[in-house]
């Protein structure tokens, strides 16, 4: 991200730009899903998405079920929700027909070889809804070996007994960033709808910068952390850090040479929002956005004081409208 202008997120063609996608959806071919693949593709396009990922429970995408729904400006990534006995995870970017073993728990020592199976085909492993209040929903594995953490799963609050605790997942991921960034192996956050029912597609979704609209490019963008999460396509965020003529965007590193860094967030589509800035010292600053839902918020820091900066955009009731991966300062 090289400026605070709002880049196009509904891409036409396959150039380098920002793409919106939901990487955790279930069709009628998955337990509890009520929409067909065709209906899901239509809903995704209507929600302003550029890609979705198939993540049926315990099984690979069925041959012939999805491929005909992809188009030049709409991508379908093949994946699976691996529903183990002690936590669920997403395997994204699988080969056609490839399935990942799910019948094990944390004590059986099989997780590493399953992760390796996905990584060998260039796939991405996502720790899914780490704090889900149902049997096997709590994620009991170490994040080590996983590429990404799903910190936002479904509507931020719904009052449903099976709704994942997104606040707990976000807090856990946020605490891990400081140590992980120091080692150079931090894990980006992503958000997905976990769609089972009509009306859920794209709430939320991940906005990722990719060189083109292809599985390889989308996964590379997610893996690098050049992404942020939105509750809907109505929300737009631009986030950048500047120092002495140099600029970095979300997921990027900024060389500061000890200078003062201006961090700036521009928000559209969230009325009366509060933007908060978070570093390895926790929440360090917050400011309101005008009631019309469009505004710019600035904050200043140094690499000595802040190893990274990320933002959260919240509604007046405290629910999250958007959040970003960090910009790393050194």
C-alpha cells in the first residue's frame, strides 16, 4: 500500500491490486450447509467478493462441483476444513481431489505431517476459530507450523451459543505478535464468514494485495500479511506509515533509521467509528471518525517505542468493523 487513496477492491482482470475474499465457506455438500456451490458463488459476487475458498468438513471439494463457477474475475480456491478432535484448521490451496486426514487429536502427534502435506503443494494452513464453544472447537494445537490465524470468524457478536469468541482470538493473536515479530516468523490474521446459512457470505472477509487473481498469488498475499479484514464490502481502510520520504503499508517493513514515524489510517463506510492503534505495548492511541463514516486518523511513534503498529476500527457498540495486520518498524 503506497498511499492513503482507496484502491479498487473489486478487480477486473488479473493485475496487481487488492482483492476481497472469503476463505471459509460450506455448501450443502458439507454438514450444516444450506446453499449449493452455485448459490454460494452468486452470493459471493453479490457481496463484492473476488474469490472464495471451498472448505467442506473432512473432505476435498468434489470433482465437478466448483470448477465451472470460476471466471476471469472470480476465483475459487480449493480447500478443506480439517475438523480434528482438538481443533479445526483450514487447508487452502489443495490440489484437485486432495484430502487431509482429520481423525486425530493433539496428543497423537500427527498434526505436523498433515501440515507438511499441505505445504508440499504450496498450500496455506490456517488455525480456524481458536475459541469456538463447541466440542472440538477450541484450538489446542500450538500455532507453530501454521501460517495464519483466523481471528475473526462470522459476525463479531451474534448471541448464538456456537459463535466463536472473536475477542479472545484477537487478543491471543495480538499478544503473540511481539515475540513472533522479533523472530521474523509472525503469523498474519485473517477473517472469514464460516458460511453455513444464507446471508452469511462475506461477513467478514479478508482484503488481500496480490499480484494477480490466482490461487498462488492470493495465498502469497495472505501468507505475507499484506491484508486486512472487513465486515463487509462497504468498509474501506487505507493504512500506511511514513518516515523521511519512505512509506510502508500493511504487512510491510519500514526502515526508520531512528526517525519519527507518522502512522495514518483512512476509513470509509463506518459511521461514528473509533480507530485504535496497537503496538507491542498494547493499545496506545485512539481517535474518532466523523459521523458520516469517512475520516483520517494520525499517530506518531518511533521504532524504539513500537516494533509494529496495527489498527482496529470499531463501531460505537464496540464491535469490530475492520482490523489490519501490522506494519513492522525497525
